[in-house]
C-alpha cells in the first residue's frame, strides 16, 4: 500500500482496521491533512494517483510475464513430480 497525495493536498495513508474485540478486519486507507502530526514525514514518500496506477500496471505486466514463464515450465515438466515431492504419497 502507498501513501497517496490527493489533488486537495491531503494524503491517503494505509492503516489497519481492528474490531473493538481485537481481530484485524483488514487494511484500509485513511485521509489525513497537514494538521496531522505525521503529515510531513508521510508526504515525503507520497505518490500521486497516476504514479500509483503506473506502478500497479508495471506489477501486472511483471506478473503476466512470470505467469507465462510458469506455464512454460509446467508444460515442460508435464506429469513429473515436483522436486522433493514423495511419489508414494499419492
């Protein structure tokens, strides 16, 4: 997750949502403004929404290349067992 600089100057920062009884619900974004104590520190690493989308696109392209490489590996290996797998366990 990234710190995102919004067009209005505020930041969207990652946070963890926790239920009152303790379990983690998930990761969320919260919006903070310049009055927040952590604003200056977080603003140094903030990305614009366009920069975030560009990084996501680069990851998707990288994931696609890795997926193609895995499929080619799986095609070459065929029905052979994976290294370390016990063929008697089936």
